[in-house]
C-alpha cells in the first residue's frame, strides 16, 4: 500500500437543458459514462482518470448555487480545454462534436508548435481542444509567449 496521496481530480459541473442529449453528445466526443454517479438529473462523464464532467439538469444545478444559470450561447463564463496527442486527434474530436450537433464558435489556432480548435456543446459551453509539441515550444521559448 502506498503512502502517496491520490492525484488531484477535477469535476467540471455543467448545467444542461436536455440530459439524454448531453450524454449522447459527450459520449460522441470521447467521454465515457460512469453510471455509479448518475440518476435522472445527473450523469458523470469520464475523460481520464482525473478529468470528469458532471452533467446536471438545470434543476439539479440550481441545488448547488442560488446564482442564475447564464445562457452559454450568449455569454462565456469559462473556456474549458482538453489536450490531445496530435493535430489529427484535435481534428477528430472537433469533427465528432460538430457531427453530433455542436458548433465551432472560434477559428482554429495554428502556431506550428501548438494547434487548437474548439467546439460549443449543445448548451453552448465552449471546449478548446489542443495539441502542443512541448519540445519545440520549449526550444523556441514559445511556451512563455503563448
């Protein structure tokens, strides 16, 4: 048994207007359902051992905060970002998002050592998907400038 602490994890909580449609969308872009944390108002989607998205109906989301849920099609409160292993993987994820009803609200970014595209999910939450050649970035001093 190890005395090492468990890695930090992130749980991104997103309000969604149609839970079954949101589940299908996130599965299409590579998320995996975890039904241990699911009910009629919530579904956990796993992207990695440490990255999870909690899809919550508006009613369930409101049980965590008295603040108004903004319309993410009209406003942006956060930009979420997931890394990928290659340029092709970035294009694949964004392509699956677009094929599943998402939109691409911003132009792609290609800086040579770093490549990124984005998609908005069915509720307008913006996800950036990026790949970076860390060796090239560090060799050119690009990481500090980006």
